[in-house]
C-alpha cells in the first residue's frame, strides 16, 4: 500500500524523501488563484520517478455553480490542470465536489458537472483520471453527504471519473466513518485515493480543519479502518511540515503493517 503526503510543489521528490513517502500530492499553481499551471522544468524527472504523483486542483474551481463567471473559468482551469498533471505523469487530478449557492437548485449543479465532462470530452479528454473529493461544509454541496453524492454519480457516473475520500471532510461533513467505504462504493463502485486526515472540528461541524492523525476529534483507529477497507493509496494532508507528516505516515504504516520503502 502506497502512503504519502501533500507537499510543497517546488521539489516534490525531495519532499517525498524527507517523509519516507512513496506517494506525494501537490499543487501545480496557486490553489487560491485562477492562473493556469506553467510547464515544469522537472517534468521528465517527475514522470520517471518511483514516487507516485497526484495533483490537487485549485480550491477556487467550482464546476457545479450556477454562476457562469465561476463555472466557465472553472472547467477551463480544470482541463488545463489535467493536461499539466498528465505532463508530469500524475496518477490522478483531485478536485472538490463543489456546490451551488443558497436558493439555487442542486439538480442544476449536478447537470453542470455533466457539462464539464462533456466539455472536456469535446476537447479530447482530460488525459488523466479526475478524482472528485468529498467536502466538509455547506448545505448545497455536491459531495458532502452521500445522498448528494449518489445524485452526482447518477449524472456523471458513465464518464471516466474516480473518487477521493477525505476522512476529515467525511466526519466533519456528518458521515460516520464506520462502514463508510461500503456505503460509498455502493454509489461510486470505487475509491481511488484516501486523504487520511484527522479533524479539529467536531462531527458534522462542517469545518474543513485538518489535524494530525493521533490528534483531533476522530478516533485514529477509525481512519485506519477506512484505509484498510478501501485498499487505496493514501495521502496525508496534515500539519506539522515534514516531521508532522512523517510521523503520520509512520503511524499508518505501523497500524496497517506496511513496511517503509527502501531508499
Ligand atoms: Zn483532502
């Protein structure tokens, strides 16, 4: 089982070494900005690395919104990131499920997701698996609660689309972790990546505040149980820099009986 961390994008492979991680996730541009990613000088090195790479799309992207001034740039930015992620050999591009504004019809939000996939297909496809991640907050979210996730998958499940399960977001979003993997797989048929995070916020608080695995409000054994049930690669998005994340990775390897990679 591959276990790694979300790291700074300047030298992801050095960050992997610093954490004894065999998987890293990083941004290709400012996560709060609308700039398309630039080609990377280290693309060849990244593509041929032993470390598995995942790219996280910017947070500003919202494919579901009825606000066209956000939605149209969002689908363009997602496609640009997909191309850039493919260029570095990433195994997946993670994007949040998005939401509609208060008073807007969530059904239109799901249909906007369908349009985003149609737009990409027309442009020749994403070229990398797109993994939709569950989110913690909001009352009009497409992928906070599983009833919404089921409607999202009814709309886009025929496309090549994967799922990324964030344990902090699920718990803070109000989904019990016990049995969660089975409930999700009944909807999506797959879990491609786990974001293993503890939560500073309480159950169903709606707060997206990650904590280290043995801190926070979630029993760490429940996070381990989710990973074991999913059998998917793991990325921790926890605080504390290289030391904090290395400790989280070591904790997971010990709990799961996974040996550390030999350098
Ligand atoms: Zn996450």
